[in-house]
C-alpha cells in the first residue's frame, strides 16, 4: 500500500476506536423514583380525623361552641336568679350543637379540598415525570446524532481507504504488466540475438568444414562436429549430419 493508503487506514482505525458508547440516560434514576411514587400512591380516601385542616376547624368550632354554651348558661342562670336549670343546660347544649353542625357542614368542602390536593400532587408527579421524559428524549436524540455523525465519518474514512487500496492494487497490476512486457521484450531480443549469433556461428563452422573437406581432411571435420554438436539446434544438427553423410564421415567417436 502507498503512504497515502496507509494514512487513510490509520484514520479509519482511529475513527473506529472512537465509536460512541451505548446510551445511558442521566434521568433514569429520577424517572424511576417518580414512577414508584406514582404507582405506590394509595387510593384517595377521606378521614376528617386525619385532616389537619379539619382538626383546626374542629378546635376553633369547639372553642366557639364551648364559649357560646357557657354564655347561654350564664344568661339563663341570670334569669333564674343564679340557679341552674335543665332549660339552661338544654339551651347551652343546643348552642354548642349548632357550632358542631356548622363544623359538620364544612366536611364536604374539606373533602373536596383534600381531593383537589390529592389530584394536584398526582399531577405534579406526572408533570415532573413528563418533563424528565422530554429531557431524556432530547438527550437520546443528541446521542443518536453523535452516533450517526460517527457512522458517516467512519463510512467515509473506510470508503476512502478502500478506494485508495483498490487504486494501489490497480497500479500494482499495471506496473507488473509493464515489467512483464519489458521482460518479454528483453527476452525476445536476447533470443533473437542468440539466434543471430548461432546462425553466424553455424555459417562460420560450415565454411570451415567445407575448407577442410576441400583439402580432404575429414578427420578435422568430424572433430569439429563432435566438438560443437551439443550446442547445435536440431535443425543445425540435421544440416551438418547431412553434410557429413555426403562424404561418408562417421558421426560417432
């Protein structure tokens, strides 16, 4: 691979190593706590004795009723010369009961107020949960954006590396083809030179043999044939064998 391809691979591997981790919600614990609070809420029920507002009214009306009863008893005693009477007690009790009836008349409204508080508390928990849920969705969306950005960058880096690697291989094949062509040309040239040299040597050898044959020196002709026989091509060998056969010269030692 070329230097550019190696650098592209390193860039791709570095990007791959920076892959964002799995999403972890920063709001999960708080949302889970709110969900437990909503699920664990008891069904609404109203008990005046457990209602702090009712108890305040009760203490107030009891004091006022007690005061009214005592005033009524005092007034009745004044009318009877200071003597207690059943009438005075009955009048005082009626006055006290009137205040208790007014207190009892407040119960429906206090119950409605308690229901409104119950609903308001539940809605507040739900609103907090929805708020955190929206924030969690925003955080998840930001995480998804980072993941997609990383995926796009990583894919581009990989594509660039693969493109450069493919180009490197294409260049390598072209270079190998070029060198193979050069090598063949050189080989063909060498073969042509060898053939040329062999042809020249063959012609020179044949002239020399003909000279010896014209002198009747067949022994030197045989000696030359045996000396160069192993370096002759099949065609050259047949040519010289034919020449020697013409003069009945044995071709073995």
